[in-house]
């Protein structure tokens, strides 16, 4: 069974054809999908979706790109939501210095709040690190004994990758962009033991080849897995089996 650990189902591209998208996923061998929220509105949508569809699970959090206008006090509205059914993790949280560098301190404060909450609720954290991977690793390392972390859509350098791989509780995942011709992620994939990798799509973004340019969906995760298998010089099924085991370690609640 393949698990797509990262698909944003509240975008109309996926939501409007959810029956078909889930059907395609199942046909491709995807058995479970985690939907990370990015703000309070998507938290509500995600909770509704996971109550309606067996194969969907929730991660709840506030994306660094969506907190600029929020008061820090509002963060605590997240906590009661974690007690809802099928909440498998916290996220998507993290740091994003790509779009706007004017509120990095506020991003760090919110990220720290997520890490604290994850350690009090024993939930794994899904971390976004666009142009911020070094700071995000520094902060997560402070919690390395208390939480499991997924550095999603990983795109640091090999030194940064090694700082993540050194920690038992830390994992990475790669998106469809590793299948692009100009991708410099091949060397990262090469240096990541499969045991430390989870599968994800980041749907509806970053569709892998040969779907590049289209809206991504969980079924396309097989194309990313195929590329990983090629880089690792092994067969797809053994990649799928190892990733499933790691997913059980990081997101045990989706197997209950
Ligand atoms: Zn995402």
C-alpha cells in the first residue's frame, strides 16, 4: 500500500472531483492520504473531509505563509481541534522565507508553538522549509527527543540533509519535482536511505513527469516512486514496502 502523506484536498482542483480523484488514487495503489491544513478555514474543511472518506486523514496546522495577519494568541484555537477524530499530525507548519521576509520572527514564534503542541499531544509534525531549511532544522532539533518530524518536499543541501538524517525521529519526503530534468534533488535522493523517506505528492502542486503542467493528484505519486526506485537502482515495490513501514512509525494513527 502506498500512502500519500501530503495532499491539499481543499483546493477546488481536487475537491470538485473528489470521487474521481480518490478512485484514481485507489487504482494506483494509494490506500491512505493525509491532508495537511494551512489555516483555520482549511482545518474545518479537512475535518469534514476525513469524516466523509475512509482513506483520508487530517493534519492540522497554520502554514507560515498564512499567519502574517494572525494575532499570536489565535494560535491556541488550534488545540481543541486536535481532539477530533482522524487527526494524525500537526502541520503544515514551518518557515517560508521565499515569499516574504518581513515577519520571520513571527513565523518562528508560530512554528515553535506548533512544535510545543506536537510534543504535548505526541503528534508528528509536517514541516515546510522554503528557503529556510537551516533555521527550521535548528528549531526542530530542540525537540528531537520529543517529536517525530517530516521535512516535507525537502530541498536543502547535502549537509542540511545529513543534519536531518542523523536524528532517529526525523524523516524527509520528496515531491514530483525530483522527476524534472533540471532537478538537483537526485543527489539528495541518492543520499537518503529509503528507510528515512516518506511518499508524498503536495497535490495539487508539483505534478511529476509525465504529468508536469497538470494539476497534481495522489495517483501520480507512483511516478515519483518510480524515479526514486530508478535512482536507488531497485524495484518500486520494495520502495513502497519500506516507505509504508516508515509511515507506520511517523503516523501511527492512520493505521489504527
Ligand atoms: Zn503542502
